[in-house]
C-alpha cells in the first residue's frame, strides 16, 4: 500500500496486490488488484467484485485533513533529522501517476467504447460515470500542481517582457526530469537514487554518514528538482514551446489553476458539510426534539461555519484567489 492509503474496518486484501497512493480500501478484495497508476481512488467490494472509483479521494475532507495533520504530528526538534520525509500531497511522484492514470482511463474508454456501462482494469471494474469523473479529477489536480509550481517560480519578480518570463522559467538543473520515486517517505528523482546505488556498488560511498548526506542533499533540493520536472510536464501538458512561451500562455495557465483550486476546495467544503448533516446527528439529543438534537450536536461538534477545518478551506480559497490575481496583475502590467 503506497503512501497515504487507508483501510476501513473489516477490510481485507489478498496479497500480492498493490494499492495506489492516498487510496481508501473498503470490503474484501481477493483478485490481486494493482491500482498504483490510479492514486486517490476508492476500492469498494460488492459481491466479491472490486469496484474502482478513480481520483474521488482528491475531494475528500479526510484526505485534506490527513495532509494537514501528518506534518503537525512530526514533533522532531533537532534540525539534523535522520529521516528525510516529504509530506506533500501533490508532488511529481503522485502527479506522474495521475498523468498515467488519465491516459489509462481514456484508453479504456476508447477501446471498450464510451457508452460501455463498466470497464475492466487490473481485475477491478470501473463504472462509466466513475471513469469520466476520474479523468476530470486527475485533470483538476494536474492543473492545480502545475499552476502552483509556475506561480511559485514567478513569485515576487519583475516580469517586464516575454523573454524575462522565459528566462526565469528555465530550470536550474537537469536533475528531476524523468521518473520520481517514494523511498520511505523521501520523494526524489529515480535518477538520483540510481546514482546513489551505483556509487555504493562502485565503492565511492563507503559509510552510512556519506549515504545519509546524499539523502539530505536530495531532500534539500526537492523544490529545485520539482521545478525541472514540472517545467517539462507543463510544456507537454499545455502544448507549449519553451522558446515561444508568452505572458498570455502564463495567464491562461493561472486562470485554469484558479478554477482548479477553487473548484476542488468547494468540493471539499461540500464533503465537510456531510459531517454536519441530520444523519450525522444520530445519537445526539436522542430523547428530545429535532431542535434539542441540533443544540446537543452543536455543543459537541460546534457550528459548521465556525469549524476550524471549514474556515481553513474558505481562507485557502481567498488566499489562492488573491495569489493568482496578483500574478495576473503583474503580467497585465
């Protein structure tokens, strides 16, 4: 089970199987599924059949809560940390899988026909509606990640003309271009892990401290390597040319990013609302009226609008919208 994957109570997976990152497993799965290229999915069992719902966990309130709580639970105070752990939800590691997952879903629709009721993938079934929504979920997350990386790269810089934009966007290193891996919590380019192994095999690295330093170096350079990867995917995904990229192209990407961020946050907001619905109030004020039930619920859980998670989602929408608008204004000028 890859990073962030979870199981519900009484769930069961017959190994060998591989469950994609940030997926939720419900029920008993005995057909050895491999969903590593379809992260953020639900695996649901119905009558001994595994149903796969791709990408749906991207809008889950539980996923966002996990992404917030894991770094908070890291109580290490020593600046010299022995474990190099990257907590990012969206990274080259997960986005490369979403790009592949999007292609897989599109190919399934093409081969089996867009009107098919269900599609078969890795001994699992995907319903037609789930497949189409999965493509949209992955595209939204890809827009979000690429936009985040682009805005970070152009942050607080004067951008007098298109050439200045092109110069700033060029990566600082070639490292990070290819595949990425998750090595016990460290997210790094596969090429760097292979170089490390090669240096151990050839006797260039002979002690634990030297190996540790290489891991520290990879972790410290994560955002530099991430931009190299994001830059090449960005050109490919949006069909752009590095030598002819303009401010107008950047504006179009930022607008898509705003739609993706706000759209995803709104879905998370709606998902959070379910925790405050009438069905969730079962067991509160059980002997009284509906009003007493609601009052009892509010005493324990609080009011929806004042919930810290809900206010954080609304703040995130405001902050990200303002961040995008600031870059659009600079590009406009």
